[in-house]
C-alpha cells in the first residue's frame, strides 16, 4: 500500500506512479463559486493511509470555509502530508518545502503546514529546522487544525503532535480528493502495535485502534450510493482489526467486517491492505473465498525470506510459517494473487540469507512486489540494537537481484492469464490513449483494452487477455 517517491537507487516498484506526491483535486468542482473564500492546497506522500488522511483533513478544513485548490499559487494554506518510512522520503519533503517557500516569497502571508508522520517524528524540531513552516500537525491532531490555522493567521506558530489512543476520525466523512468516482479508500484502523525493528510507523502513528464497524459500513454504503464500485479497507495490519461495541459488548473481527462490507452490494468490490502474515487467519481466507465481490488479492509482505533475519526484524513469524500461510491461501483460492514487500540488506544479512528472499519470490509466486533497500530510521529498535553494516553498494546489488527475479515471476504470472477472460471494473482512460480503457480484475491486475460503444468508468465488463507485459495485461472486451 505504499507509494513513496520512487528513486532508482532505493526502491523497486511503486504502487501508482501517478500518485507520487499528488496534488489533490476536489471530486466535484468545489473550487467553482467560492470566490472570496480561502483555499488550501495539499500534497500527499507515503502510504494510502496518508492519502486517506488528507481526505479527512480536507473535510475538516472544508467545515471552516477552506476550499481545496489544485493551484499552489492560489492557496492561502499550503499543506504537505509527509512520510518518514525511509530517509529518502524525508529528503523529498524538505525539497518540496523549498518550492513552497518560493511561493511564499511571492505571496507573503501564505501559510505552510507540515502534517503526517514526519511532523510526528520531528515535532518542534521541525519549526526550529524549517523557519518558514507555520504549522506542524501530527496524524492524530487534525481536528485541531482549524484552531491552529486561525492562530497561524495571527502570526503564531502552531504545533500539535499529541498521539491518541482513541482517535479514529470515525464521524468524519472524508472529502474525496483526486477521485475517479469509482474507487475509494476507507480507513478502518489507525496506528500499529507491532514493533518491527526497522519500522518507524509505531512511533509516528501511535497505538493501534480499530474504528467503529458501523461507521465503516455507513461510509461504504454512502460511497456505493454515490456510484462508487470499489472500496479498499485500510490499516497497517488489517487482520488485527478488532472492534468492541461499547453498547452491547459485541465484537467484530476482520473476517466479520469483510463480510459486513461485502454485503453492502454484490456490485461493490472490496479490497483491503495490509495483511500481516502472523495474523491472517483461515477465517479471513475463507471469507475472501466465499464472496465473489471480495477481491482475490492479498498483499502479504514477507520483508525477508530468511528466518534469522525475520527474527532480527521482529516480524514474529519465520520462513516456514509464511510458506504455510501462502500454501493455505492457494489451497483455498487457487486463483488468488499474492504480492509482497521486501527489504534488501537488513543488518547482518549474508548472501545466503539474501538468497532465501529470492527463493521466496519463486515459492510464493508473487504477482508483484514493492522492494526497498534497508534504510535505518532513528529511534527504531534496529537503529538502537544493530549496526547498519551492509554497504550501500551491496544493498543496491541485492535489491537489483530481487527486482530482476520479481520481474521474471511477474511476467510468468501475467503470461498465464493470456487466453483467460476476467471481469474488469473500468476505472478510466488508459494513461497512453483515450481510445482505450484501463481497469482491474479481481487479482488487482491492470488490464488495458479498446473502448467500444456504451461503457463508462464504474461499469463491469468481461475482457479476454491476449497480450501481457510484466506490469500490465492487454485484452479485448467480450461481446
Ligand atoms: N504495515 C505494513 C508495512 C508498512 S511500511 C506491513 O507490516 O507489512 C511499508 C513497507 O516499507 C514495509 O512493508 C517495508 O517493506 C518497507 N519499510 C519499512 N521500513 C523500512 C526501512 N526502515 N527501510 C526500508 N524499507 C522499509
Ligand atoms: Fe511497521 Fe511492522 Fe507495523 Fe507494518 S506491522 S507498520 S512494518 S511496525
Ligand atoms: Fe509513511 Fe507514515 Fe505511511 S511513515 S508509509 S506515511 S504510516
């Protein structure tokens, strides 16, 4: 679920290149008819949760009269929703701040705010390091934005980085930004209670908490009523979703939540991300199998294929456990696609251990993966306990080997689809040509096919695949 800015040297593939640091567009032409009102511009980096949070921020600001604009120069308030996952992600944020500051030079009085994980990690240090930043607001403090913006307008710097054990923004109806009107994200939980030794997320997002299941259901129903055909349920570890109803002590786990959302309507597709190998249960896998509209696609990051490294990473499963989960998924759903995240060159990793990651790609037959070199993050368990001892060149070479093997396996995976017919949800024009549609099948594969009369984004069509690259399928609609 990650889409940090890509750099050739430190990562493999990105989730959706079009979303890199995307500036948000309002879903309706919310900018029209708003002369006289103030405007905000927001750019988002990092994972889908950050993109989803930006929609919550947009809704909160909209409530106090700030309207979204896609034109940075026209904005009274420029916001950047930041990511800290790797060093490079933070470097990119500082580069963007330089650009915003140039705009502020031309238009003094423009406010600049830093939101998200880097705000949370650096706290007041941000205000000291970046003199022209007016606001620093962490992921659990967005309700405070109107107050902080108002004081910043009076010339007072604003800071709120308090993390919460309860905040889920359950009652806020996100203002869908940059939306195609077909697919939408729903945040089902926040924070993370795992302590993977390489990862900064537990520090930037705080403790794990699950959102009220009924508000999730209401959001999915509302999206469907407005014409959306697909929702993606988001959390760092969706399998540990667990909501206790304070009114009757009833409990909802992830499998039950999936079922509730799947029952909104058979034409509403349900996706979810991210699954944790230690927590994905047979109940979840069987629920996915039993609903046609729950997509047959599981993002199940392995991180490393070697048990000793997994232990150092504190992932709490080993190679055998992971392989058993993959086997179970394919047993119950032979047509399910699985994807992964992998890190090369974690502390003390040997060549043999690196080979275990490569052989895992073959075993799990990933349809695709997000691949990274290890980047030490201050304050994490690994930074405190282990030396970052694999030379950069070695990390990069190992990453390239992982990328190369994944490309071969993706190609094989896609070639097997040639000749098959898939139900595809049309998302919009293909990026290369407005004569072609772009859509995805249940397995999350992008399929490009020529338009003919009478379809529109949001329609389901049947497409027969006749060509494949390692990234895309190409086909033709069945009459
Ligand atoms: N919650 C998800 C992942 C969140 S972070 C999970 O547990 O799978 C997204 C991905 O970034 C991770 O899966 C990992 O592969 C990568 N990542 C996280 N921290 C990293 C670091 N310090 N260096 C390199 N990659 C990292
Ligand atoms: Fe980070 Fe691990 Fe939590 Fe994922 S499960 S967000 S990798 S600590
Ligand atoms: Fe980045 Fe924070 Fe997501 S660190 S990956 S934006 S949770």
